[in-house]
C-alpha cells in the first residue's frame, strides 16, 4: 500500500474508533466500506478484523468493570457453533442478499411481540443472537445494527454496561472472522504487519479520545442517538442491497 492510502486508512480508523467508542456502533460499518473501496476483499476483511479487535479490545479494557459476563459468554457460545459450521461449509452469500439481511434484521427485532422483545439479560437470547451475528460477520464483515438493537432492547443496562459488554462480544466475533479469512479461506490476503500495528495504535487512540464524551452523556441521550444511528444504518443497508438486487452492475 502507498503511504497516502496508509495515511487515509489510519485517519479513518481513528475517526471510526472514536465514533464506536461513544456509541459502540457505526464505526465498523463505515470502516469496512472504506476498506472494501481501497483493498481486495480478503485483505479488507483481515485488516477490518484486526482493527475492530483492537478497538473493541481497548474499549473492553477501559470499561472492564461494566462488562456483564453472563450475556457475553452466552453470546460467544453461539458464535463458536457458527464458526465450527462455517469452517467446513465456507459459504459466502451474495452481496445483495447479505445487505438486505443486515438492514431488515434490526426492524424485525423491534417488531417482535412484547414477550419476545430483545433482552440481553436472557442467556438463550444472547446465544441465539451470537449465532445470527456470527453468521452476518462471516458473510458480510459486520453485524452491528442487529447486535446494537439487541443490547438496546433491554432496559436494565446503562450506557457503559452496553458499550463494555458489546465490546467484549465483538472482540471474539472479529477474532473468529480473522481466523476464518486469515487462515481458513484459501488465498486470503496477506496483511503487512507494520500496517496492522499502526491500525491497532490508531484504533486505541480513537477509542481513548471517546471516553470523555461517553461519560458526559446521559443514558437517555445515549439510547436516543444510538437508536437513530441503528435506524439510519439499517435503512442504508436496505437501500444499497435493493439497488444491487435490481441493478447488479452497481456492485462493480
């Protein structure tokens, strides 16, 4: 990669890690779009996984006292099941279908009957969302909108617990994606270790800068803006996927 591309990627990583550090979302979706525009898919997936592991890992360390371990471990259990299946299956869905699925799932989660509303306090639901989110991660690179909707569905976690627990869940999810695309899928892109190291530093900087903003927000402000961001991202996925489905030439 040229110095200009590396600089652009690092600045993007700082900015997206800062955004994710506040809301625990959105940054990864923006970053994967930039990476796919600049790099081949295997390299984009591997670098995205490294960056997101660093961003979420540092976030989890900064807020480790607020991590709710029971839902996090149940989520990881669901992820492990999917990774084991995909290791043998190695299926990659068509891009339009994957985008539509990403966009629709948050709205479906909100439309479920009251007794079945997303509840991160329920271990079975956590494991189920782990299965779905890991499938989306391996198929599309991101699973943010659905995971965000799930954690916002319960009313008992405050903003710091949501951000910390989501970060712990995402560390494993992106680690599994790194293993899948970096070691299991044939002809996976080889990532420059210097670029990987710089990406980790950039992610840590953006995440650290975001902590004061999150502290200054109220839980009400956090949930209001988080829901708005989830809705915006989901609508983007639905629109983009629909365009690709109707006019496949736009996927080039």
